[in-house]
């Protein structure tokens, strides 16, 4: 029995209680809480949590984050305050509240007894698994979702590439793709049971009845490792997607995950696009509404007041054409939020309220739509409400873990509430997932802004340099120069900082510290973010008024 604040936690009996009243928690969340409390003297890594709670099974970060949020919610905690469960970026989690252990010795001994039951349970699981593997595979087991077998990657020419690298890449790729709920993926264990010969592997994929097979090769050429991947539509074997990746040989284990994510980020859209019409159905049956939505989405990608206003108009027309069209309401919310954020809406708070209403309507229409949750999280950022903003964006990332735009918005929101340590891996992931994204300039800006607030000024300047190379339009060129100016001021390179400010003023002569402060105050940016940013720009030479 453990006691902390108003809570009692009996992992072997009554579970979690607050003032004597039971609090419902999923079994995995209860196990996770027990592991954290039992090891409260130190940080518990993600790997340890997965080993203890999920018994080492491959799970997504989203699944772990969901259970962490369940625990925090039960304790009245959240990711911003972290009164009980504290996140240590890239290290793990720690239970930080004061705990009194009240477990009597008999109870402690009694907790070891379920070992026999656990052994029987494990034996039962093994028996079920054995029956599964012995049972003949039926094509009907693969439902209407796109289905995939990852064939063993070949090692070409034998020039310094060990087979384990290709095998590890194959298995990691299979594991990653299996996380997509849109896919049915044959396990790596199944494919390992077939001969290594590529023709035999392809025949196996056909026999299993999958709709697609992913195959590839690995070779070393002039000191670099080249990996080729190809997606084939079955049974005819037609290639629908292929790409080559080239990397330095150093740290081959580290690049496996990078390549896996890169392939996965590109693979899913190709699978969807290559499916039958039923699998590429539009989110509305009304062609007029769909056309309006596409036009509105194009406008929303242009960062001007006129384009955002037009996006709102087109989104509302699309929703009027089809009242059940959730994506149209999400688009409306995004455009309204952009108008508010940039100070382009005279109505102010009224526009923000309209944006929240549109995003909530989108979720009511389709609660499993990641874009609807992302839109609501994006809007809540401007109200200063950290918990619903972060929770909705994390939910969106769970629903689609490889959407670079959602990662971008989650990173921006964490940065917004001064959670830069948590924001940095999200923005880096966004860039890795979509290295040629039309919003790459925004990704580099927020990466630079996050690094600036972490005090990593030289790295932030590099992000600004990369941003300038891809920035489209005057607004983002101004942001790039301001990012340079703030970091150069911190590095006490005053002449260069002043030159960056002058370059920004040449594009927008109305820039001033006062104007930016007014914009930030209206959008509820974290006051410490605001203070450091504006002080740095003023030190760089940005006019006060």
C-alpha cells in the first residue's frame, strides 16, 4: 500500500483511491503507476516501462503516452504541471510526489504468489500462439484494409554489409508499419519462416493473400551504404513506389530507425493511392463540397490575410454543401485561427470563439479524425489553455503518428507553453518525416525558436540558415531574419544582429517591439518566451515603437 497526498494506491488489491473513493484506471495504467512508484528514487526509461508493463512487446510512443496521460488524469495532473509524473526528455519518467509505503510484510510476501498463476497464463498464451501458427493461413483473415508483407532485404555484392543489418532493417520496418491501424501487416516471424530467396519470398506474399509486398536491397558503394526499397502491387507484381536512400556507413544501427521512418512516412500514402476506389473514397460524397474544400485548403496554405479569409469562405461553403463534412469544419477552424494569430481579424475574440466552435463541430462529426483534434489543439493554444491544447494535439499524433504537420503543430504548442525540451524531438521528427514539405520553412523556424529558448544559439542560427534557403514569401523571410537577429544578439555579435534587423525592416518597415508585444499578448504566448524573445530583438536593434 502506498499513500501520497489524498491518494492511496494498493496495486495488489483495491487499486487507486482518492479520499477512500475508487478511481477507475485501465490495467496497463495501473501497472505503469506501480512501476513508477516502486522506482520513484530514479528516472524510469521507456524501455523499462515497456518491459514491465507490455512485457517487451513493440508499442508506439503514442501508446505509452496515452497511459501516462491516463495516470496523470486520474491524479488530477497534466503534462504542463507534472506534479506527480515528471517527464525527463530522452530519458524517461519519474514519480516525484512524496510517498509513504504502508505495505505490511505479509502483504509484500503475498504479492509474490501469483507467479504460478502468471506461469499458467504465459503457458496459455504460448498455447494460443502455437495454435495460431499451426492453423492454416486463410486469405479471409486479411480484411479490406491495405495489406502488406515486408520481404527480406537483399545484401548486394557482399561489399562490407553484414546480413544482420539487412535483417534488422527488415524487422524494424515491419514493426513500424504494423503500428498503422490503416494497414494489415504480416509479421516478421512469418516471413522469416520462408526461404531467403527473393522469388520464394514474393511467392509467399502472394500465397498469404496480401495486396502489397515491400522488397529492397542493401549495398556498400564507395564508402556509402545504399538502400533501395520497392513497393509492389500483388498479385501482378507491378511497382507502385520505389526510392533509394544513401547514408554514411558510420553508426549503421542508428540509421535503421531513420530509414524505417523515412520509408514508412512515404509508404502509407502510396499504398492508399494504389488501392481500389473504395479505399480512396473522399471524405464527402458531394463533388461540389469536395472541390470547394480543395480550393480552400490551397488558400489556407498561403500566409496572407486575403488567402485565409478566402479559405474560411470556401470551407463554410463546403460545409453548407455537406453538413457532415468534418474536414471542412477543421479547415475553417485552422484558417480562423491563423487570422487571429497574425492579427488579421478585427473581431479578435469573436473569431477565436468561431474557430473553437468549428473545431469542436469537426470532432463531433468524426472523433477519430486526427485533423479535427489537431485543429482544436491549435486553436486552444491561443486561449492560453495548455492542457486541452497539448492533449488534443497528442491525440492527433496518436491517431496518425507519421503526420509531419501534426508533429509540427505539437512542437509549436509545446514551445508556446515553454516546454522546449519536449518540443525539440517533435519538430525534429516533423522534418525527418517530410524533408521536402511545403511547410519546411515553418519547421525550421520553430526548430530555431525552440533551440533559441534552450540557449543553443549556434544550432538555432543553423536552423535559420536552412529556413532562409527554403522560405517562401515575405512573412517567413522576415521571421528568418528575426530568428537570426535574436540569436546573434545573444551571442553578442551586434553588427550582424543589426544587419539582420535591417534586412527584416526592409521587408516590413512597420516592425517594432511594441507591435510584436501586442500580437503576443493577444495570443497568450508564454510570458517568459515573450520576454526573452523581445529583449533579444530589442538588443539586436529592433525599434521599440
